[in-house]
């Protein structure tokens, strides 16, 4: 088996949402970077992307937002939260956010990711290796100084100043670094689908009920993304029950969209998305750092998993030139990135878990409180803005204080309910 030795400044394991953004940001700074991606090529799977305002801002900073193909993107302004069966509980309007990112952008599968990967491959200072598998770390005493990888039949040694683990919730880099990790597998995941809609869908709808969640987002080309909560490990059982049974379940949740649901004709239009949460005591080591799901995977209720990986990447890309200039790649230096990012990430993980408790519930008391909060938000501009700005990635602190929670549950009046500006504190 052939062996090769290569030197670079930064080596990134994983070309997903965080790793690809980091590689492009470093390329634009002229920093030598190698990216290892074990997949044979760009992703082709069924995965819709909702670009929240903070993700749009990252793409804008990279010069890509306005280059996304118009025929593959759809702007969505309003999200309606409803009870299963049809009753509207609350409407959130992204138009309330400050421009220019006062919208959500829904793309066809992998469109933004492909744009980032294409830009990487056009960059001179970055090499993107598909079909490359991380096999271990190189160390000098306690300092990580590179890694080993398998690339086809070749064993490759990459010497680098910093190794970045961007390899997902089950990160091998994190495992080899021996960072203690709490990986929580949620008992529910999501059946996702993309359908050609025979009816006009211009606004997003999100239904909650007794252990029931169904979301629908309009996409380009009159397509609609659906995500439907099912028990983890039950995807095959759902398929065995047949497409008509699934269509009937969806129609019971939203009778108005029965023509859309009839557009599901083949299980190839669907996929299953499991959900995980990752918590670790540190994201850094001497010469190594974790970003994205490798550091802090979170439940999709936060609407921020991929966006937070992108912001991680931009924050780290701002720090690494300083590390290179000072020749300081210690954990203490890299900790500046973690200190900047952890507060918002921890807040979003907690918020997502609260939403899992109330939104995924079969408990009638919790369901009653959930619906009561939604109805309060519909009337309370201040609290509604706080929720919206958190989902948009614009808040670093929790949206609700203890008093806010009591007000949201309808047990205390809010004298500032109509003052949206009062909800803009970060």
C-alpha cells in the first residue's frame, strides 16, 4: 500500500455544513487547508435546507447568497403554528426582523451546500479530498500535529498546525481526542418528504397535537417539504403500513392539504432523519478543535443545527489567522473560539429540549400549556419577537425570563405585550 506525507496549515475532517464553510472562509484568507470527506462526492440525498437569517448572513459574507440559483430557492415570510386538525394557534412573520435578512429561505436539496463546495474547489489554497477516511491523529507529546487518513489504496499522513473535527455527531476525531461525550438519542425522529404540490402553498405550516408533529414548507418549483414525527426505528414499519395509511394520517392533521398528500406515490420520495444531542465539556485540545455537530448536535426544533455549525466555522476562521501569526495552537488559544460560541449553543440546546418536552408530548396537561403559550404569543408582539429572533439565530440569550414564562402561559398580564421593540434585547 502506497504512503504519502503532506504538510498544510489546517486540516478539516468532514465537508458538511460546518467543515465546508470553514474551508471556504479559510480559502478566502489564503490559508492552506485540506478537507477530508469520506463520501465519494457532493451529497445527493433528500435533505431540504431552511436558511435562517444568521445562515443567510454567513453565505452573504462568503459572497454566495446572491449566487444561489433563483430557480432552486424560495423565500418564506410567514410560519403558521396550528393544532392537529386545522385550528391556527399562532403566526410568526419573518418580516418583523430587521432587513435585509427578514425572511427564511428554503432551498431544494443541498443547493447551498453544493454552492459552497463548488467555491472550495475553485479556490487555490484548499484541497478537497472525497473518498478520504480519517484513521488517527499525529501527536508530539500532548500536541496534535496532524492526522492519518486512507484515500483509496493510499495511506496519507497530513501534518498540520490545527486539526478540525467537523465530522458529525458520531465524530471519530472527538473519539480519538478522548473528549468525554454525552450523546442523547431522542426517541422520535422525522420522516421527511419532498412532493410536487398540485395546490399553491406559499406559507409554512407547523402542526402540533397529541404526540403529533407535521410541518410543511413551500420550496421552489411548486414543491413542498414535509416532515412528520415518527418513533425512532419505526420507518420500516411505517412503510409496511403503506402509503395510503400515511396519507390518511396526514389528512387527519390537515384536511385542507389532502391533494398535496396524494402526491406521495413512492417511498423514494421520503427519507428518515434521526435526531441526536451532543454535549461535551470542551471543544478544544492542543492543536485540535471541534465544530458543528461534533461539538454540539441539537434537536431540529431549534431550527439552528446547521446554522450554528456555519457560525462556528466563521468564528474559528477569524481566530485561526491569529493562531498562525503567533504560532500558538494551544487549547488555551483555541478556547477563545469556544468561549465565543458556547453560550448561544447551550441556550439553543436547552430551548430545543424544552420544545421536545412540550411539542412532542402525549400528556394532555403539557399539550394544553403548549397550546396556551402559542395563543399568547399570537397576541403578544414582544414575546413573539423574542421567539422569532431566537429561531433566526439573532439572540444569544434565552428568549424568556421566569416572569416571561408566567406571562406566556397566560397567568400574568404583560404591560409591554404590544411593544415589539421590547423584545429585541440580545
